């Protein structure tokens, strides 16, 4: 996950600004928690991942939440992961398209 951190989230402007967490959902078995924040603010919100399916760890459950709407003027987000072993990633910044 650290090697591909630039894929953790993706912005898309379609009927408002949307942020996709699909990459993190597919690697959820390695992640305990996904925290995020807007702009330079604190990383104090949690994106809830579906439970790990040990028999099919990279599958995406049918009812999984993959994205969320964010305020239209969102310029950037920051994300930090807590892995299942308790270690945390650096806080990574992602810019919305202009």
C-alpha cells in the first residue's frame, strides 16, 4: 500500500465532487482504519471499510461503500492509514482536479 499511496483515493467531478476509496476497499484486509481530513485540517474523520473476507481478501462486497460526496469547493484531502499490525502510514495529501 505504501508503494501505491497515490492510488489510495481518487477525485471525480460528476454531479458534484466525489472521492473514491475503491483502492483502499480492495486492500481492506491489511487496514485497520482509514482516517481523512479536508485541506490542511486535522485527519479526524473515519471512512468505514467493510469487514475483511479472508477467503477472498481483495473482493469488493456487493454493498460496500466505495465513494462519498464532498463539498464542491474541496481543493484537497489528507489520508492516513492504520494497518492491522497497529503501525500508521504517513499522512498523505491528495489534490482535487482544478
